[in-house]
């Protein structure tokens, strides 16, 4: 059985004066009716699935553009490794230092039947908003399966 694979980019930016450096990470709030109104645990690293014809890093860059509507940032890509979800899906994430204005986001969309079994199909944004979070708040907002990536980034940056 072949498990699905997903890849994404975790943007971070440095904040505060040099005497007290800090960092923020860019997370996206998952779109669609299942996540509407859910803040804590409803945010994710922009990512998506890919197949054998694409490298994980290329997929991460493509998915960033599809979900955020902006080109992926240039810079040094820091590998944050992989996490296997309970579903079996393997998620691979890179961190890259960049700044992005959340107001510039143009989300990609997906279609689903809503309400279930109604026969009505609607388009919803993959991510309905993006925002910058300090690490402490990001830990509360991020879906639990992606917390290891945040912890690895903070370890690399020694924050």
C-alpha cells in the first residue's frame, strides 16, 4: 500500500531589536465549513499532496503558490524533516526566512458537497486567511500533527 505524501513551506521572519530577537511564523487558517469559527488547532503550514513525478521541495514550492496565491520565497530552505501522520501520510516541510504581507494572499479553492448529502457543491478557499504568529501563540493555533515542525524550526534558530 502506497501512502500519500505532502510537502510544504513554513515561512519565518525575525522580529524585535537585536538585543531581544524574536521570530514569527506564517500559518494559514484552513478553509471550508468544517474549520469555520475554529481558531485553536485550525491553522496549518501551507502544504499539499504530490506524486512520484515531483520532488518534495518542488511540490512544497508549487503548493505554496496554489494555497497562498503568491510565488514561493527565494532564500535558504532549511529542511525540517518529515512526520508520518496516523493516516500514514508522510509530510515533509522546509522553513525559509521571508516576509509576506497577509493582505496580498489570493487563496486557491477546492470544491465539496455542502451540506453533506445535499447535492449542492460549493467552492471554498483552501486557506481562508494567513497570519504571523509568535511561537507561543503558534503552538496553540497549529494543528497538533504539525507541531514537530515548529519545534524543529525553533531548535534550529535557538529561539
